[in-house]
C-alpha cells in the first residue's frame, strides 16, 4: 500500500482501495509514515465504510438545522473531509436541496426554511467511482411550550417550588418527550415524561451546586420531541438519523430556604 499524498500533515491513501484495505492500512500508516490521521479525504473511503450521524433540529424559529457528522467505520472513527465531487445536501418536503457546508472536522450543516411536520431528506452525493446514499425522516409535530408556575415576589421561582409546564400534546399514542434543566448555579438534570401536554418537575430537580448555594441564576428548561429512523443500508449499520422539535422556557431560579447545595437525589419527575 502506498500513502503518497500528504495534506496539512495528514496521511491520505492513494489509489482505488477497498474499505477493508484502507482500514487495515491505517495502523501501517501511523507506524511507518508517522502520520496522525485526524481526518481523511472522502475519496479515500468507500460509502460502505462511512458512518453518518444525522440530526434535523427545529428549535422553534421556523427553521430546521440539518447536521451530519461523518467518520470512518463508526462514531469514534477518523473524521471524513468531503472533497469534490462528494457533497451532502438536505431538503424538506418538496423544497429545493441545500448544500451542507463544513463547520468543524467531519461536521457539515445547513439551515432549511420551515419547521412543520415534513419529511427531511439528506443525500450523500458521490462521484461515478462510488455509490451515493440517502436517508429520509419526518420531523415530529411542532408544539408551543408555556411555563405555568408564576414567579414569586423576587421575580423568580425559588428552588423549593415545583415547576409546571404545558405544551401541545402529541397525537401519537404512548408518546414520550425528553426534558432537561440547566443553569449556571444548578446541577443539570434530565429525563422523560409522557407527551400528554403537561408535567411538573419537583423541587429535587433544581438543586444548587455547593459553590453557588444562595445565588440566583437563569435556568433553561427544554423539551425535545423526537423521531428516529434508519439510514441508507449502504452506510455503516450503526449510522443514525434523529429529527427533533425542541422548545425551551427560561426563568430566574432563586435560593430555597436554608439552601446548602446538596447533591441531587435522583428522584423521579412528579406528575
């Protein structure tokens, strides 16, 4: 095997290699050529050797962010750098495809107009020497989120008070929705609850960090309604596609009486 190209200090195999041959040569390249394979050009890897992690995320601003992470063999493999004619495109419903651009090593993004419950299609277009791949998944139903717990006299919600939220319930039977809470002065927490339109997070979900006990801080409460679906079987089988409707509410979190910043107990969400 020959490694004749060196781009930005990285080894890139030359010639028409199968996936097995290329993967087997990675260790040889590292030992013999002394190269660090932080990424590899896409023309050096067959489609069936590429792992794709696809996300379509609608944050509630009438757009949908499409993000694709590419790697060799699996999630923790060498990242893939697209080189022409290889490219990724995304489209929603009957809309025109939009090309995804690089944002970091192995990551490509594009923002589409709209966030309705429409099909999002991602295509991995390749040159004549290799086969293309694609995946299609429908975005879940959009929803609105409301914070139902009223702030106290201080203008915030103290951490001894449960927090109630409501949203447009899913029409799918037995559906679940993911929730999470984050804030500078809090221990982060997350879980799932029925997607029936209302939930109450008990006070145990808003525990102050020991170094921030007694402080106020902004808290973000987030709900994710998601679908998951298959990708083109020509890609590495562990490849994934998730479509998510995400909504958030922010509020000021104020200290509970006698707050000590205890470690979270892991209690379940209260209904």
